[in-house]
């Protein structure tokens, strides 16, 4: 049976992981390659590197970071943040990314999804959707949650799929950073609307939040950053908890 | 030297990196004639079967000649599908045809209602194959019964993520891989379960996960993205090439 995936996100700025990291015994805590190695040993299923800078210098640093992370890692690696053009995507893929994640650029020009899917295959194209509750709908935001758009998250996910996206990375702006749990109704609504996998993100605070998003939320994968950085929770402990709750995982 | 075939549909960097990690010397031939120097051939690939069009007559001829001479061949994902006669994804194209059967699309379906009947429906499948297939689906149905999980989940296509291997036969290419080991998949089409199947995986229906027929082998998953299990499979293939 297909396992539910646990994906760790590394927010990277100028070659360093920037979300606060508090692992004891991790000497160079800000080094993405070292953190990636540790997560890999613990059994993470996939990694996402999110570039949170946007300058040309940082873009070059990003390629070095991707190369360093990918060197000894034999699990899927996605790269997002600041991928605006086919050339940006090509640079990430050449450095070792298996998938690129599009957000603002896909909203501005949805044909970029099709272009990249045509060049690399749909499996290499993630469309990231940042959604925020707005009365009875989920509004899509661009530019890291700063700019509201007129799009509805469920409809945008459907369109992204029809344009060639291979997966949806769905983040709840309302829950992001709150540790109050994933937005399960949002995740379930999008998951039911598309046939491609949906990765839930935003709000992970406890182990049970993951159980909830894989059952009530119908997520295919869950992504988290700070729960692995801050909490005493390891990837292995999370997966054991999921298995104990009958959620299929790779252990 | 292992020849890694570049036909524009590969994640060549990842495959090269994984092969280097298990100690292989790799070259990417520019012309088909260079295959005479290869001790083993790997056809990688992700994406659409139509991409195999780039493997024109000259490449097909050179690869077939080397395989006839006993050179081990490994197909990965799309590269494995290309080893068969044809694929429903691009019916106008021919595969290499060193393995018998037709590649078909996975069906988005409720998990266990159809698995028994769907398996036997392909024209190239024999009744013996059906037995093997339903045997493996019974096993997972039992595991399923314990959890009850997948009855509430749907089968999404493409099949993306980590899924487990059910080993059917102890072939060289899966030496050291435990039944139940998980590997990384991303695909929508599958090869039929035949007498060449060494391991199966189930996603709505069982399909050929690892195949081996003599010195020709194929893996539907991505060994270059499947952690230690994937590296072990690549190591096994290297051993095949060193025995030539």
C-alpha cells in the first residue's frame, strides 16, 4: 500500500537554514546539508528546500545549497521559492532538484506549469497554493501570503492539475506557524477535487495533527519545518505514532 | 563501464550520482557505436512513453545487438516500460521488445473491489500470472483488514510516493532486498505481471515492480531516489555486469 509521506521543509537564506533550530547535539545547525543528512537517517521521505531570498547572489548560493544537499541524498528533493522562469527551473534541476515548486509565477502565468511539465514531466512540477479562509471559501494568496488574488484554492488546484501539475503543495495561511493543527477541511476539499497527490502544510504542532490530516484531511503527504526543528519529536517518532494509528508509513 | 543512455527523458544527474555512490564507472554514449565498450547498459527515464521516440533505429539496433551478446541491461521506470513490446501511452510506438507484454495505465479505483478481476484482464497475461497476482493481493488485503485504512482512501493516479515490494522470486537483481521494503515511485503506467516478474507492488492493483529475464532487468520505481534499498538494487545490477 502507498505510504503517506512525511516531508521536511528547509527554509534557506544565503545557504543557511533560517527557521530557528534547536536540535541538541547538532553541531552546525544552520547547515542545510547536515540537517538533510540527519532527517534522512531518521527516515524522512522527501525534502523541500524553500529559498526565501530573491537576489541574484542568493540564487547562485541556492544552486550550491541544492548541490550540497543532493550530493549524498537518495530521496526526492523539491526546490521552491523564487522560481519565476523556465531558466530558474532549469538551474534548480541541473543542481539536483527532482521537482520544482511554482507559486506566484504560476498565478501570474499559468502556462509556465505546462511548459515545465512538457520539459521535465508532470512528476517534476509542484504547484504551491497558499490559501486563507474567506467566509465560506478559500482564497489564494500570492507573494508568500502577502497579495490576495481573486482565485479560489479548490478551483486553482483543479486548473493546475489540468495544466500539468504533478502534485499540489497546499499551505494554510491561517494555520502557518500557529501549531494549532493542519486545516483539515481545506486539505480535504482540495484533495477530493483533484486526482494528483496533495501535500498539506501549515499548522503542525503535535503528532496527532498528522494523524488528523491523513484521515479527516485526506492528505497524501504532510510537510513541516519547525516541529522537526524545535520539538523533541523526531521523524522516526512521528512515523511510529502514525503507524500505531493505522496510517501507512515507511519505517 | 556502464553506459547510461541519454534520450532526453532522464534525470541523468540523479542516476549518475547514485551509480557513483555504489562504485560504478559510468559514461553517456553520444553515438550508438560506443555501446561496444559497455559492460552494462542502463536506460533511465521519467515522463511520457513518447519520449522513447528519440531512441531511433540506430540505438535500438545497437542496444539489441549488445543484449544478444550477453551485455546486462537495466531499465528504470520509463526505461523499464520501453523494454516491453508497446505501451498504451503511445500506441503508435514500439518498445525494445526484449520483454513480452504491453504497458497499460493504472486505474483510479476503489482499492480492493476490483483487484482480483482487473489483474487478469490484459491479453498477454496467463492464468499462472493471475494466481501469483491474486496471491500477493490477498496478503495485502489481510494487512489491510487489520488497519482498515485504505478502504477509506482513494487510489490516485499518478502513483507517487513510497510503496512496498512483495518479492515473488529470488532473482539476482533483488538480492539483499527484504519483502516489504519500500521504494519511491512516480508513474501512471505499469507493466503486466508475467513469468519475468521478480517483485510486485500494489496500487489499486498489483503490477510488475521488478522484472528480470536472464541478463535483462527492469525496475518500475526509481532506485536513484529510493534510499538504501535503491542503492542495493543498483549494486546488484553492477554485480551482474561484473560476471559477464
